[in-house]
C-alpha cells in the first residue's frame, strides 16, 4: 500500500488529545488496512496514537513495523463481555485516551459497555468503511448506537441504512469519502513496460483480480464466468495474496491455464495495476472493496457488481462498469463489452483530491472537533 508523506507535523500531541484505534479481529482485510492507514495519517499529523489490537495478528505486525504504539488486547465477544470491557476501561484510563476509534461493527458492543462505565468522558467514533448490510443482524442496535458520539460513513448508502434503522434525529453522522493513500512521486510505468516485467502478453485485454484468503467464493464465481467465454484475446491476471500453489491448483483444476496467469504477491502492487486494463472486483455480503479505489487512483476502470455502494463509487459509470449481482453470465458479457481505455487524467486528479489523506483528515478533524 502506498503512503502519502506530504504532512507537516504540527504541535506534537495536539491539545493533549490521545487517540486509540480498537480492533478485536484477527482478519487482515480492507477494514484493517483502512484502520492502519488512518492511524498512520493521524500520527503523522501530530496526534498521540495508540492501536489496541490482538497480538501476533497482521495488524499488530504491520503497525509495529510502522513504528506506531501498539498495545495488545485479548479477544472479546461481540456482546456482553464484561471482563473484556473492564480490561479495556483499564487501558483507556491508563493511557489517558480521549478518543476511541472503532472500524468494525463487532467492536461496537464492547465500546458501548465501556462508555456506560467510564468515569470520565471518552469520545467514541465508529468509522464505517467497507461493511454493509450489518444493521439488519445487529442486536440491541438502538442501545449501542446511542453510546456512539460520532459515526463516519464512507458512502451515502451506508448513512441511509443507519438512519433508516435507528431513526434518531440527534445521530451525529457524516459521510466522508474513504481515504486512498497515494504518493505523488511514485514510479509511473508504461503499460507495455509493466507487462514486459511481469511477463504478460502485450496485445491482450487483461483484467486484474486479487485473490485473498477470504474471497474463495469470488474466485470460483470468476472461474465460472470465464468458462462461458471462448475469447483468446482476454486474459485474467490473478495477483495471489494467498498460497501460490493453492491458486495455481485451482486454476489447473478448472482447466483455465490458458485464460488465467497467476502472479505471486508483491509488496508493491504498482506494476500489477499499471499492467492491467480493467480491475475486477467481486464483493461479498454487499460490501465494497477498497482495492477498487486504488485501481481508480492508477487510472484503471473497474468492473464490479451493481450493488448500491458500488454504483455510488463508480459514479454511474464514470469509473467503470457494472454487472448484475450474482449473475455469472452478466459478468462474462461485461468482460467482453467493457472498454479498456485509461481514465482521463483530470478525472483521476479530481478523484485523488476528493479521496486524498489531507482531505479526509481535514473533514474528520472538523466533524470530531479535534482541531484546537
């Protein structure tokens, strides 16, 4: 993940406000990556930042490697975990935390309990990044959401979902476009050069797809769509962030060796994005993938399903194409009919400005009254 380094660090530990980022999950998904990027951004702007997370998780290791203050916690249940709440209260008091930031709905329950028992005020903010549809299955949502001081959503559809479900006039909620860290002085590869380095064919229409530990169903969905096509001019470049042999075996088992090229994961993904024509995103559970935003930042169009959140991100076709959700035939047809031209530079510049780290921080600071 690229990081923006254009901040001027102001007064260290601004106004003695101390921020803790809480994560009780072992996952390393878009939500955790977004949490880490936000923690880095606030830290670089001079805030005193702590990350409360499980030990030996990818988040713990990445945050430690990034020289952030990491404090290990124990796992907690989604609801009614009194002992975990007491431990968290102890940490908040010991570290003199003034603001608690949470990014997963599974951490709202313990945060609500903590809010009820704290002896001093701690502002709790829920950053709703990639999750969607969780409100329908969220127990005691009215009580828990009353304990939140602020809610920051990535999309308007998320805000509408919460407001419709909770139906409270005093809910402090705001939509702030999700942050896409980027480096203005990155190496810009020509598509032909990137393909040469990655040993990809120069003249084929190449779709990029990233395989992770949690998107097995998405991989199979893509394979099923590919089997319906007899187009030697199309190729999938699969960037494997899992076990390389597992992905290769899946491709071989599905007899798709001529349609899919598997690349081992690189820490720097720039080459991958520069080499492809279109990025394919197959989200699960109605959520959207942050990698779509990164693809757009590279000037690449995105092909994803027509969920409400994806429609909002792609801005009615400005940034790509939509296929009918859960319809393999629709995905196959869109792969054939979609264009492969780069996004206009002015469009990408506007996108980066709206989703830049500085823009995100300025809006968040104003909404949370962090500036002193």
